């Protein structure tokens, strides 16, 4: 199970691990009680947690950035209980942990959800994030790799004869009649 496999499902509380998906829906496992069930795509929307962004005073940031900040400052600022905390205590907590949040667009329900999801991810050891690093090609070596050289050898030349195509049963029947 990895962070990228975790989804939020509209109309259902908590987070889920996506086990399998089809056009009709998906088989998911709850992170809370580990129960497995089928969820219909006709009634629910699946949102991968890694695609969720949070409103800030500048540009929107991925939710995992907020989780990283919560994790880094957990020693100085303990995470409040999302279900029992009032709006004032949650807002002061996030002002200390992630002050860039836009208070006018991030609602109390969003703050509670972030705290609840953080605790679920922590309980399931899913707070280890992999930063996406851009892949840079090494252009310092102008010689092609052995794989590229063998691929170039298999490319037919323009002057070579084209290979004959097999005729399908349908085209043979047309010629016969």
C-alpha cells in the first residue's frame, strides 16, 4: 500500500485503498476498519488523495505539503482531535503549522477532514512521501547505448522490399467470390 493508492470517495467517510478499478466502480479497502467492499462509480466519485490541492494565499499546494508540515511540526504543535476541536483551536493550529492557508476559502469542515486524514495516514504508516524529481537525460555521452544501437540495426532501409502482408479470411472470401 502506498500514498498514491489512497482515494477519497464522495459520500463515504474516511480514506480508502484502491485495490482494483473497473468502469463500473472499484474494490476498495477502508483504512479505518480494513473492510473491503465494491463501490459503484455511478453513485460515487473517486479522488486520488495525491491530486487534492489546498487553497493558500498564493498558489494552491498539494495536500501532501500540508501533511509534511503537520508531520514536521508535530513535536512542537500536537495535532488536535479533529472531531472534538472547535474552529478557533483548529484555525490557530493551522496558523502555526501551515500559515499560508487561505482562511476565506478553507472551511472548518476542510480543516477537520485534513486532521482526520492525517491521523489515518499516520496510523497506517503512509506519511512517507516520494518527491517527484524530473528525469534529466544525460547528453554528455554522444555515443548511443547498446540498446539503441541494436534497435537501429533492426530498422529496415527505405530501399528494401516491403514484407508481404497476410490476407485476412474476409479478404480471401471476397477474392474467391
